[in-house]
C-alpha cells in the first residue's frame, strides 16, 4: 500500500511539472524520451550547438555573464534544478529533434505561447518588489511582454542602464522623445537621469505610473528646496508643479508651459500693475506698455522667490 501511495505521489508530481508544457508529437515521443538524459548531462551545450550565434559562443557567451546564467546560484534559472536553458524556455527535447520553435517558449511576439504564458515565466521569479503593481499599470494593459523591453541574453540589459533605458522607453513614447530634444529638458538624453527616476515601468497606482503617490512628491524628491513647508507659499507650487512646468521638455526656460508674464497673468492680472500691458503703469513715454512685460525676466525681476519664501517680509515673494 505504501508503494502504491508513493507511486501515485510521484505520478502527481511528474504531471504537475509538465503542466503548461506543449504536448509532444506522438511520432517523436520515443526519440524525445531518449534525449532527456542527454539534456540533463550536457545542459546548455545542446542548445549552443545551434544557438551559438545568438549567445556569442559558449566560452564567452553573454548569457553566462548575466544573473540568469549563474550555475552556482540556486536562485538563478541556470542554478535551480539544473534545467539551465529549459528553466525559462520549457522542455526542449522535441525542439531538439524536429527543430520546430513551436514546442518551446521563444518569448517572441510570433511565439505560439500566449502573452500571459510568456510573462508568467518571468513573473514566477520576479513577482515581488516593484513588480507587484504590474497588473495595475498601463504597460500590462497595453499587452506588453517582459521581453519587449528586457533582453536577458545580453551581457548588460539596456533597460538597467540610464542611457539604455531611455532608448528603450522612447522607442514607444515618441512624443516624449521629441520633448527631450527641446531647448529646456531634464538631462535624460545626457544619461544623467532615467525614465524610472520618475516613472515605475512595472506599474503604479499613481497618475502616469509615477514612483511617488503624487506629482509634487515625485518632483520634490529631487527638487527638495521647493518642498517646503514655507512661511509664504505660492499656491500653484503647493498644488501641482505641472501648472507651470512641462516635465519632459519645453521651448521656454525652466521647462515652463508659457513665458512670463503670460504664465503669471493666467492667475495675476491686477490693473495698474507694471506687468499688465496698456494700463498706464509702464515707463514714461512707452505708450502705457507695462515695463516688465518687455524686459528681463518679467515678473521674476521683482518676485524672485516664485516658489515660496521664508523671509518675514516675503509675503509678495520678493525676498
């Protein structure tokens, strides 16, 4: 009876391990069975016999220089259970016989595996930390696969570098690519910032998949001097940075949405103030044109502390 239970348990485990794998053709079943031992002995050598061009050869293969290809790491695909390539691509005996990619997970868009099956392979290990919000993000709703952005067979995944990450993101986000070529931008093209410094690519409950709950918290994580609290606050600064600034790029200084005083006059337009045109408050002989409307930095000539002030006399943001 114990032997029967042991046999049933072993059969259950074996069937569980094969769940989700594609059924092998009946004609190749016996030959495929004979290759199982060869795979366990030679490991990746069997794959590299054909795929050496994709992995740059066995001795200097890029996959073995990545975290996934560390055979001595039990948490890496190559080190867990000795499956090596098959840990991610699935059982490959039938593929080695008939050379048909349909029997393995190629992670390509034209793969016979569904998008969810391809992503589930990655998420089986990468299901914590930043990936917990994947199903709440726009990338998941846009039917993106992990391998659309990540290339794990390269020695260094481009997405994990500041310069390379921007190239990957901007290959889809064309509008933002154009913004980053404007005269005033964040230094993303220069490699000093990355898209993930502000956005969580794997999902977020915040607007635009921001890394912080609000836009202001995201901005002030770098611009700490604008965080406050301040004695005299400028209302739009405390409310939303995007009321005055465009995050990805602008043709105006300081990523402004409009040039002063037009930007300021969206809220401030008191009569007889020098910044308001044609009110008679301008310099003598200028036909009533506001002086600050024409020269220098406009309103900021006087109201230099536009983000707020801690000066006792800074109620007008002039000190």
